């Protein structure tokens, strides 16, 4: 039990460390919006939020902000005692306004540090945005289909189908996943797996959320024949400067597991409380529409941390035309305590064709 507590603490500290680099803007009514600065205009601040997308906020409603964004400033006027002459163009400036907007601030630009600047005294013309992340669509999803058939000395057939969807309504995100896999050789079924997964997320802000999850899995050729999963926890979302999307989740879950019987021993039905650690990574390749991805879910029994199971998927997604894409991935499933005559791990390479909407 002590090991479990230590693991929870380490994972929580990791989640905390992810939030350090995120910017935030504070309004005079006390509201805080996480994201990054996109542009400063004459009467407004343009802000990019992962939840709300690009929004324009009147300057008189903004109290302060911090952001790692670097902007090119084209200054047409200047404040008193500023180090920049009127009409001078300075580029690649970074600054943080951690006090009232009316107070002077300093900016670090290519030409050095420029002091005594004021957003009210500086009439900033149109400023190019560095990167605007559009608001996510309220409903999106994809369907993937993989099929492989061999004939000759050995006749075999493999079929994989997967459907995933996400629906956003205000601060709630609904996520649904369905998969079906079937392999046969010489007319005999050698692998058959079905999963259904639903997760409801509540977003407190751009980065932190809580979730509730229910999941069902059936695979009569695996170390776990059938399993029900009901759990809840906390999650953290983050987009790094290199466009790496991170979604990390930590929680607890109730497991009802049916293990298959064999010639040497009978099957079992186990009821357990387990910790859950899930991670999703999406990383678009620079100057390309190709995206690398990784997904994994680790479960460990609370009173026997060495008893765990892992499901992971790693690969790349390649857009073809329209909403059609191709996906190449490596799936790895591991169970630390398999039933008799069962292997600890399953490995599979999958090539599929899909459509996203």
C-alpha cells in the first residue's frame, strides 16, 4: 500500500510540473483564461485558448497576463521616456504583464531591452499572430478499417475495425471508442477481441479536468477473457511550443475480471480496486500533415502493485485526401499474471485505412 501511495505522489508531481509553462490572462472580474497571447491591437488583446479558441478581449477588461509568445511589434507612437524612437520598428519581443495594463513594462527584443512601454500609449498597428489554434469542433471522430488475407500453404484472415468519436458541450467532453478484431487461420478463429469505452470529462479550464470512465473488453483468446471497468480521476492537457499535445490522466478504477479456464486449472472471477495511469501523445511532424501518436493505459491492483496490465498503441497517421487517412501502428498488451498456458504479452503490427470527420 505504501508503494501505491508513493506512486500516486510521483505521478501527481509530474502532472503539476506540466502546468508551469502555460500562460494565463486575468480579467478584472476575476476570471482566468489559460492559453497564449496571439496579438496586441489598439483596443484589444487577442488570446488563444484551447477551449474557446481565438478570442478578442477589450483592454479595459484585462487586468494582467503572462505568456511565452514572441511578437513582432510595429510601433507608431511611444510613451514618455521610452528607449524606442517614434516610427522605429522592433521585432521579436517577449514580455509579461503581471500588473495592471496601464503601468509601464519592459520588453526584451532583438535590439535589446526596451523600457517604460505602455499598451495604452503605444498605438500598435496590426500585429502578425505567431500561431492561432482554432477552437476544436463540437463533434469529431474517425473510423478505421484494416483487412489482411493470405492464401496458399496457409489460409488466414485478419480484420480490424475501430470507431472513435468526441462530442463537446460547454465544459463537458464525451469520448466514445469501439473496436473489433478477428483473426482466423485454416478456418479456425485464433483471435477475437471487442472493446467499448466511454469517458465523460469536465474541463475546469484549458488544462485541468476530471473524468469518469466505463469500459468493457472481451477476448476469449487472451489472459483476460472478459473485464468490466468503472473509474474516475483527474487529467491534465498541455500543448508544448513544438506542438506536442499531451493528455495525462491519473485515477482509480473498479475491475471485474474473468480469467479463462484451462486443462490444468479452472477459471476465476476477480473483483479489485486498481490505480489507473493513462497517457495520450500527438505530435505533428514539422512542415507536414503526418502525425505521430502514442496511447497507453496502465492498471495496477491496489493491494498488489506487481499485478498490473498495460495496453499501448504507437504509430503514425498519414492524411491521403479529403478526410481519408492511413495509419500504421504497433499494439502491445501485457498482463503480469496471466492464466495458465497464456502468454504475458501480445504484439501486433496494424496497417489500416480510415476516414475522419
